[in-house]
C-alpha cells in the first residue's frame, strides 16, 4: 500500500477540523465579498474553487449569486461540503493536478492551498490544470502566503488547546519549505501530523505561470485587498489571466 502524503492524512483527519475550528469565517466572507466586487463577476458566473476544503469560500460565493463548483482531495471534507449542495453549488472529490475538462469564468485557489507536492512537476501540473479550467477572458485567483513576511514573523513553538486537546506546534522554514509539526495526545494515544508548503516567492510563481501561459494582472497583500508590499504584506494574492 502506498504511504499517504501529509495532506492526505492530515486534511482527512477529524483533528485537523478541531484545531482550525475557530478560523475567522467573517474575515473569509469579507474577503470573498471584496474580491467578487473588485473582479466584477456577473451574476450567475461559473466559478471553480480548487482545494475547497469544507467549502466555506464556495458556499459564500454561491450565496452571492454565482454558480460554484468546489473540488478537494479530502473525502471527509467533500462529504461535509456536499450537505450544502444545491442546483448551483456542487462539490467533487478530485485531485487538483488533473483537469476536469471543463472551463469556468473564474478559478480560485485560496488560503495557501498550493505548493504541497514534493515534486515540482506536480506543482506545475496543478497550474496546468488551473489554466485549463479558465475559459478565454476568465480570471484566476491564487491566494498564497508571503514567504518574506513569514520568515521574519515565524512563531517557532506554541501550544493551543481545542476541545480539551493540547496541540503542540513547532514551525520551521528553510529556503525550500515552510513546515509545521503538530503533536497531541487523545485517549492515551500519541498523534503527530505535519503541514508543509513550498516557500515560494513571487518570482517562482512568475516563472511557473509563464510555462502554462498565465500572467499576473494584479497583486494584493492582504484580505483587505491592500497593495502588495514584498516586505510587509502577510499575503501574496495574485490575480491572473
């Protein structure tokens, strides 16, 4: 049996959702509102949410009047998201390295849902699939972290208690990876998971986009859609076509 990758095991774990249960849904909704308004998607536009998780962004986009499809590799997340399906909101378990062979008015990859793969060819396949989903004139959004800011503000160790579980978290960053080690005990059993994303710079994205025929149109540095500053911005939000 092939060993599961970190994202296959962690994102499908119930403990992932316990640790991140209090994510700021209002911040996410406000970001989607601003983004949709700025990009001027017409009502009923078809949108694809790549690596949608449990569908919090997809659901809000649908409430704004868009026809939304969400895809994610995690069966647990998709099973949860499917509870909210309707005629214009649907979810599929799908590997983001593969094309759906369908095009959309907009394609979104949000909340640092890129750069998971050990092999850069796999990360490039994600972008190739992303590009294949954009119809002519379509708009793409990739929301990544700003590695420069992360490197200067990294919290090396912390403990967080959620639902009676103490999660001990260690973080480190080198010139290739940003890694988070997560350890905890439940019911007398020790658990350890990992999160890891490539420490990608704007130049890395520009080079990879060029290979698939994408070009950055606009950059934002946070969820308020402020201008991107390579030193002080927390996020690297790229609008591409």
